[in-house]
């Protein structure tokens, strides 16, 4: 045998050997294991748990000089972007995985972006093979259908990251009617000038279109008012999540000195009780009379009717393929490709997780440079509630339902147009520059989020 043939043969042996080893160490989980265990094994083998938890058990070489700084940076960035611990816990207890986590893992499996190359090159066995990808994606689909059933969607759209808004929720209609009156009642405010509707006008898509809202005595708040429409689908209320339910939320503004400025719910109850007609109707439903609990319960019940089903997008998901234009359909594909649908997921296209504002680029630094606006307390986001450093600048992801009508944008209300808000999301959250053409398509798709309220397409009286 010639020397060159020997080299070729030896090379071939090495390649085959590597291929066999690769297959052996990257073996997909045993198919006889329960689905959750297979998924957990894939995430463990993939090193996902190393880089996406707060205090990972790092391998021994993590203390070597070069490896140490690289691993530290990866773990820091990885954990900042995605905390996998709740998902791992849910997998081992058979509980529900957050829809946002499902969408994030699904997206990075589809892209093949995880684990990072630097990791799987050093960790044979962590690569995501076709077999593992297949198991992971079908696990996501099964989990969705078990925990987030989507009967409204057409068969082909059952497994989309976004689900249509239902036409109605079960409510107590008598409470709704009382709640509707209270929502529009300025007696909830100290000087009788402000109601919930002052800042969340249903004729203005549930917002006031101001950067900051005008409260009692012309005082200005420090954060943009989100819409009350579809708020029932948020996992918690407020940008920083400080209210667990709509009723908890409704207890806040009446006593907030810059919003409605009442001194106590006793004061409000006293004013309402003096209204003989309203009292009579209220007592028929709430025999205990006016108090914080009954008042906020009625308002929350009314808010469950502030739904906007049947947007063009929802009709499309339900199977009417003509409901969206070609541009809007292309916009939806981009919305998923740019990972927008990982955070803006679920029925409300948001409202399901806290996310760092500026995960790919420093939003607050740029804002200070461009708009000369320094940091405010409101910018701390979730941190204000937890004092955990990771939560600083983290906000509950806002809904994108009816977003064309709810300007200005972001928690600081600093962005006037939807185009700009989209472009900035690509920069700060996704780390990509979006072309004019793509922005226009995504904008067209977000225009398709305007739904129907009381059977009519939602409008905003401030719209030109
Ligand atoms: C070596 C550390 C490392 C490993 C291992 C790793 N990641 Fe990551 N992950 C990162 C870093 C760093 C980022 C952010 C930077 C990037 O996307 O390149 C990230 C980003 C992500 C994101 C957010 C993507 C986005 O753009 O929003 C998800 C989701 C994710 N990883 C899931 C996983 C999963 C699932 C696995 C296992 C298959 C995994 N990661 C393995 C370090 C890691
Ligand atoms: C002076 C203006 C103002 C008034 C009055 C007001 N709100 Fe708000 N509302 C806001 C602002 C600003 C926020 C955001 C505050 C934050 O997140 O810290 C908010 C948040 C909310 C949210 C949370 C939405 C989300 O996505 O997190 C709901 C629901 C809501 N308000 C309903 C009500 C109800 C019900 C009332 C009456 C009891 C009311 N608001 C009165 C300005 C107002
Ligand atoms: C990592 C999670 C994440 C990703 C990915 C993401 N967003 Fe957001 N989005 C947020 C958060 C958090 C906010 C609120 C930011 C703030 O108020 O400072 C937001 C705000 C918005 C707003 C303003 C809504 C309002 O009412 O103020 C729009 C519009 C938006 N996103 C569109 C997009 C688009 C389009 C994409 C894809 C290019 C995208 N987002 C990707 C988390 C995300």
C-alpha cells in the first residue's frame, strides 16, 4: 500500500470512529422513558441547565484561567436571558411550563442556536441531534395541547405560540353591570374628578394616549398606563407585577395619592352608600355592602368583559385564511423569525413573563444619550418588588393586542410610533437590525391585532 493510501485509510478510520463516537455520546433519550423525563434529559445533556440557572454546578475546569472567564461570561449572559429552573422543576413534578418558556425553547431548537458552539465542542454529548430536536419539538407540542388547549384555532394553527382571544369568559352579569358603573365613577377619587376610565377609556382602547397619566389635581404619574382591555389574560398586573389579580390591582389607584387620591375605602364606601339607588342595587348582589373587597370584586368582574376577540389575526388563526393580507401573513412569519413571539406569546401576546428591557443592547444608556432622560424609580421594573439584582430593568411584557391604538409605547411612554417601537425591539431585545421593509410588514401584522369590542371593530377616538 502506498503511503498516501495509508493516510487516506487512517483518515477514514478516524472519521468513522468520530462519527460512531458522536452518535454514541449524543444518543437521544430512551424512548421508553416518560416524555417529561426525556425532555429533562435533553436539557441536562445539552448543558442548558449549566448556563441558564443562577448557581450552576460548574465542571472542574471552570476554575482554569481562560475557561473560567469564558464560562463565567456565558453563564452570566445565559442566565440573564433565560432562567430554566422553573421549567426543570415543572418537568420533574409534572406541572405546567410557562408558555413563554415553551416558546423560547421551541424557537432555539428550531434555529439550532443552542447550546453555544463553544459549549458543544468542549462537551461531546451536548449537541442537539435531529433525533433530540424531534423529541424536544414534539414534547413542546404535546405540552401545549395538554396545558394550553387551543380549541378555537384551526387544526393547522393549534400549535402556534399565540392563541385567539375567546369571545367571552364566564362572568356574573349582575356584578359586571355594577363594576361597569364603578369603573366610570369619579366618586372613587378624593375630589370626585377621576375615574378608572379617565386613564383607561374604553373609547381610547383602554388607555389615555399620554406618556404619563394625569391624576387628581393635575398630578402626573411616572409610568405609561397599559390598556385595561384583555388585562385578565396577564399572569400578574402592573409593569412590575405588584398585583396578583385584577381585584388586587383595582385596590391600588383609588388610594394612590397621584392617581385618585382617596384617603381610604371607608371614605369611598361612605360616598357610595349615600346614593340610595346605587346602594339598593349593590346590596342586592353584595349583601355585605360597600367595602374594598366588594368594590374591587365588581370592577374585576367588569374587566373580564373588556375582551377584544375576532381581530383579523384571530380570524386567520381560526381558519379564515383571507382575514389577513399577504403582507400581514409575511409580517407574522417575521414576527416569529425575529423571536418576537417568544416573549409576546399566549392569548395576550405578552403579559406572561418579566423580561429584561435591553437584553441585547443597553436601552437605558441609549435613552439617556438620545432623549436626555435619566433613570427614574419606575425604570427599576420588577426589582422594586424583589430587590433581586437580576430583576432590575425587567418588566412584565406588555400585550400587543390592539397595539396600533395604544400609543405611546414602552413603560416610559417614550416612543411615539409603532414603527419605531418595532425597530427598537429588534435592536434591544433581539440584537438585529430590522430593514424598513421588514418593519412595514411587522407593523401590518400588528395592525391586524385590533379586535372587536361589543361586536364592533375597536377604535380610538384620538385616532386621525
Ligand atoms: C455555554 C452556555 C450555554 C449553554 C450550554 C446553553 N446556553 Fe442558551 N444561551 C447562552 C447565552 C450566552 C445566551 C445569549 C446569547 C446568545 O443567544 O448567543 C443564550 C440564550 C438562550 C435563549 C434565549 C434566546 C433569545 O435570543 O431570546 C434560550 C431560550 C436558550 N439560550 C436556551 C438554551 C437551551 C434550551 C439550551 C440547551 C439545549 C441552552 N440554551 C444551552 C448560553 C448557553
Ligand atoms: C391617573 C390614571 C389612572 C387611573 C385613575 C387608573 N389607572 Fe390603571 N393604570 C395606570 C397606570 C399609570 C398603570 C401602570 C402602573 C404601573 O404599572 O406601575 C395602570 C395599570 C393598570 C392595570 C394593569 C394593566 C397591566 O397590563 O399591567 C389595570 C388592569 C388597571 N390599571 C386598571 C385600573 C382600574 C380598574 C382603575 C380604577 C380603579 C384604574 N386602573 C385607575 C393609570 C391609571
Ligand atoms: C425578550 C423578550 C422580548 C422580545 C424578544 C421582544 N419583546 Fe417586545 N417587549 C418586551 C418588553 C419587556 C417590552 C416592554 C419594554 C418597556 O416597556 O420598556 C416590550 C414592548 C414592545 C412593544 C411596545 C408595546 C407597548 O404597549 O408599549 C412592541 C410594539 C413590541 N414590544 C414589539 C416587539 C416586536 C415586533 C418584537 C420582535 C422584533 C419584540 N417585541 C420582541 C419583550 C420582548
